[in-house]
C-alpha cells in the first residue's frame, strides 16, 4: 500500500524529466519486492504514467511484461485495459482489439460490476473511434447498466454518438441526463 502512495506522490511531480528518472529508479527498487500482486499493481501504475507522458513504448513494454505473470484477474483486466488504449493511441488497432477482448474476458471473470462497467464504457469509446456509433451506444448502455461510476461521462458520449446517427430526440434526452448527473456529481464532491 505504501508503494501506491509513493506512486501518487511521484506522479504529482511537476518536472516530467525528473519524474521519468524517478520511475526508472522505482522500477529498479521493485525488483526486490516479494509481493508479486503489489509489484504488478505498482508496475501497471508506472506503465500508465509512462504512457501518460508520451513514453508509449516504455509503458507498453512494462504492461506486456507483467501481463504474462501469475496475477489476479482484476490486475489482468486493469493492465489489459490500459494497454489497449496505449495501442489505440499508437495506431496498433489490431493488437488493441486483442487486448480489449482480454480486458473484457478478465473483467467478466471478476464479476466486479464497476470494472465491467468501466471496461464496457471504454470499449464503447473504441467503437466510437472506429465510427461504429451504434456499437458505441450499445457498450455505453452496458457500462451504464453495470453502474459505471462516471455516469455523466457515459451520457455525454452517448449523446455525441446519437448526434452522429441523426437521432436528435434521444440526443437531447441524453444530454439532459448527462447535465443532471454532472450537477449531482459536483454536489457530491
């Protein structure tokens, strides 16, 4: 748990060059860690951070490495999820589809509704990128059904897909629901 806290503090670094050097040092320190699940959890966060800073090859390499280890289904789903989006951003669509399918497979094995909802939503985003707006709406609805926590985000993206399909009546309703949910979220936080 202290490693996750360390990661949060590292990520807040304002200097990207310093951050990348710290991540390299952290990777070295992780080699001596005995708890494989915690080691993988931190490596997934490090891989995600590299990807966030545009170091796609480094992040992708770390994620692919740990996904071959004997780890929990939640960690496999999380790692595959992050990896699939990194592959989308780098234009590796075919490989991204492979990891999207793996994400869904591992998420379904966990029976974790939040994880299933988040991954269904992100698959919808992938469909949207492919201009498959009907598929995107179906996955957004599935994410909504599972109770994806960012409900307003689902509604906003669903509205965009509905516009592209020419369904103005349902677009307005979706925007309205998204607006209401976003206002409710502001009141909660």
